[in-house]
C-alpha cells in the first residue's frame, strides 16, 4: 500500500474529545502525527467537517479538518 501522508503516524491509544459549537463527542486517538490523526468514534454521523480535538493526556487542543470517514473511524488533518 502506498503511503499518502507527508508524516508517518505513530500508533497511540489516548482519550480525546471532539469539540464543536457547544457540543462534544468522546473519541479515541488511534494514531497520531504532527499533521493529523485517526480517531475511533462510535459513529461519524453528526461530526462536522471542522472541529477542535482535545487530547486529554497531552492537554492539547488541535484544530481539525476531516479528510476521510469510515464506519467507526475518521481521519483528520490538523490546522
């Protein structure tokens, strides 16, 4: 499989929160790089194309744009 990412992602398992317009959805950060991440979610339905990801272990808020969606995962680019 060809790697299409600019930066390699590293497998992680961290709790996260998708924050948008006064709402919040819990997620799991499954892999992470300087430029993006894959997030495990119960369902991608209702998650907007742009949101802030709060990674609890790192106390970081990261602005995200959704790049792809699957049944229980979404891929995001930071910035």
